[in-house]
C-alpha cells in the first residue's frame, strides 16, 4: 500500500434481513457514538490522518495565505429593531461574527459577542428574534455544532437576562407574540443518545415570559404526529401561521386568529402534496407562495373566510423560471432563477409590476426584505469570483447604491466564469458553471474541483468563497453543475432526482466529469470530486460507481449508509427524496445498488479519499462516515490513501468557527493537490 498503517477496525457478525435478503453490517458497533470503543477509534483515525497531512510540505504555506485572504472586515446589511440599528461585523479572523448596534445618535456598541460563549469558538449564535417593540430579545445558541439549542431571553436595553433559559429546542424559529412571549418548536428529548436517537414528533409550543419551560403550552403537534412543525406570528401580530410536514417536501398549512381569545386553528391546506408558504397578510387576506398547480411556484391570495386551495387566486402567475419571493416596504420582490442566475422584479400587493431591478452583474442576489414601514431595503450580490457586496435599495424609485464592498486580498478581475450545458446519460441537458483564471490553457493538466449536491430541491447558485478563491488563485478550476434533484428548474427537476430516479443525479455528476475531461479543462489525474451531506452521498456513489473517473474524492458529512439513514435523528424525513429500504423489496434493491457503504468492493483501486465528518453531527450521524471509511480501508487496492478526518466538538457545519473552517479548507486542498502529484507550490 502507501506506507500508511491504518487502525485495525474490528468486525462484528451483525446481519440485517430485508425482504429475505441478508445484509452484513460488520461495523454496526460504530453507530454507538457514546462508547469508549468508538471514541478510541476516532482518536486513532485522526492520528493517522493528521500525521499524513502534516507531511505535506506546503500545507502551512497555504494556511498562511488563506488566513491573509480571510482577514478582511465583513459587515452585514443593517436592520432596525426598536430604538436601535443592528448589524453583524467580523473584523477578519474572529471565530464568530459579532452583533453590534447603533443608537439614534450614532453611538456604536457590541450587543452580543458569540466569541465569549466558549473559549474554542465551538458555541455559536444560532438565531435571534426581537419582540414587537424591540425591547426584548430571544436568541438561540448551539454547543459543539449540535442541532439541539438553548434559548436565552434578555432585555434589549440593559442586555441582562430576564427569563428562564429554555433547553432541548431543535429545528426551531422563535416568533414573538407582542412583548409577552414567543412560539418555538422542539421534540421530546429522546432516550439514548441525543446525537443519534430518532426524533420524529415535532411540537409547537408557546412560552410566556416569567413561567417555567415545563408550563409551556403545546399549540400543535401533541395529537398530530409530524416530523417538522413551525409557527410564526404575522407582522400585524394578529395571526399565528403554522406549517407542518412529515418530510422535507410538502406541508400542511394552518392559521390561528390571535386577536380572538380561544379561537380555533383554521386548516388552509390539509395534505402534503404541495409546498405552501405564507409571505404576508393584509387583514384576513393572505399572500401565499405555492407550487400548487405550479411546479415553478406562483403567488396567490387567500381569504381566511374561504381558505381552501380551490378558492386561491393568482396574484403573480407561474413563469418558466422558478420563483422565490421576499416582502418589504409594502412590496413583493419576486426573485427568479434563470439557469441558476438571479433576476428580481418588484410588484405591489395588487400584483402590478413596479420595477424590473437592475442588478450589479450575473450571479446571485439575496435580500430585499424588511418590515412594511422601512424606507430602505438591502440586498447582497456575489458570484464565484466576486466577493459579496451589499447595496441599499430605494423601493419607491427602484434605484440602488453600493452600501458596503469588502476589501479582499483577491483580484477578481483576473478570473471568469463560463456556463455550459452538457448532455447527461439519458440525453438531459444540464447546466454547469466553470470558474478559472483568465487565459486558462485547456491542456488537461488543471487541478479541478467538481462540486455537487443534487437533492432536496436545493439550488446551487453562484456564490463567493474565500477557500475557493485560494484554489482559483493557485490555478485551480472550480466547476459546479446544477444536477437533477435540485431546485434550479422547479418541482419537475427535483422529482427527476428522487427515489427510483436517484441514479439520474449520479449520472449527471459523472457526465459533468466526462465533459470537463473531454474538453481538456482537466483529466482524471487532476480531477477531485467534492460534496457535503446529500452531496457526500453523491461523491460516495460516484466514486464507487466510477472510481476511474477521478483522482481524489472528498465526501463530507455524507449520507452513506442508505439502508439505515432513516433510523437516526430526523433522517426519516428525507424519505421523500430517497425512499427507504423498509418500504418495499424493489426500493430496497434500488437503494442497495447505490448505497456507498454497500458498494465498496475488494480489489478495486479507489481514488485518494478523505472522508470528513464531525463527532457531534446530529443531522447526518458520523457513523455513516465511520462505516464508509472502514470499508475503504479494508478493501482499497493500490497506493491511494483512504483517510477520515473527524472534527471534534463539531456538527453538520452550521456555526463552525472561522479557525475550524480555515483548517478544514487547507487540509482538503493540501490533500487534493498532494494526491494529484503536486509536490511543491510556487
């Protein structure tokens, strides 16, 4: 092999039977995230991985350069709450961004500094909400990257804690009712490991200030078993909007009149066939973004006196491009996605087009939201080689001006992106944006990262990353295809990459790699494939189906044991995209055929692989990665390393500290370049 002495991973005799077929699971013991045995295995694997990485001579040089690039001031768009204007700022390399505020005289102060939450930066701010008059604040914190949160309530003026701390809150927003209390969601704390035990009954609670958490009233979910439940109070304070679902697609919709004591909950949508989101209301007239009879989404109006879907009326009809709306200043902003690139139109509440908004360039725009009385709104623009700049927008005139442009040590003028459309295995045309340094030689020798996701209706739109900027600066190519399973072309595109069409996603990714090689952007010796979460599954499936196609594979926090994913935490909610091995013999056979853990074969030279996970990942539990790495280490043929990098006190990715992000980026890029045979950097 390659001189690496991997830890000996013991094998057990565990076997599961699915529809008469026995499936061995020799690494089942690694699912126990609380055992001393698993902890020892993690330490041994990390020792091997970091010993390997430490021998790459340019790793520290890359880190020094990335830290220099990362070390610039980042300031968010401002927002007004009560008597203050708030904004987030990071002076460069702070682990977590700090929330500042200014009073009406312009005096600036730190309001909340998440860097003080823990010494190592692993406790993060995970959401913050102000009461109706801005006098009270509830904010969530995440410890070690876990999805389980704590909620702390403070007085906005004095910053002192004014209420009991709420614990065991998960997958929740916080929505205030006046200044008296707020709605939040959570599951009953599971028996067994809180990081891996199944959680499948979500409940909406109301917490009244000054009362104990055990007295919080269940508003929805006690009698209805739903995996995801959310509640939000409308801006006028008169209604509670409840969304409930059993999976990551499709939701029921309910409304409760808060102005009438003891009012009943009114059902708006009583099934999970469509996605429905109330974006605003004027009295009893509600504005809903929906894909009901509109795969690319439309905005409809609904009156609470006659709320059924058949009575909904078009306000902004469906178009050929996918719609995602925001509201602010009394207008609706229709964000359209055309081939993964942003367009924005401004409408009034009668559906009249007011402005087609001029954007700074071709890329991704976010923002255009705020309260109804705000005179100025803000938006951010970026693409793969342009750092995000924020703009102030005047809704009455439709004009915008630069608000804040970051000073990054990176010359965007030297780089460009090209969008191509390639043909997948079944003839489907798939878009891909390829970014590189101007003057790139198409000679097949360019180190290239092919990044993908392809699932859950998620769209990959152009965005700037400091880590990717370093890769580009060093002559690398960065390619992102918009695979089926994503949301770039609406519901039909999503469905074409789900359940028994999931192989389409892998075929699209393979075809993207073949396009890059055929057109001499790179070769299989200089190609790395990368993805996280569902994208980790993408990488795992692709590298086991076509190990000849790439030199390096980086599956991060991946769903890799497809026969058992639905038995952990909230995994069962992903069945809309994947199906489950338990539902039918045909689905079991289909899933088993691509499940990465079950398709590592002896005698195959797999690409150099670094599996990445976090020991506190309670979204996609780390045992997926543990099992996959064990299979690779046992069966790999040839000299390519098969390592696993396990972040300690880290979860699925949200809230990860800057230092942790930098370290991971450098380890990944060093590993990729080293295994492409690049022994020194210029």
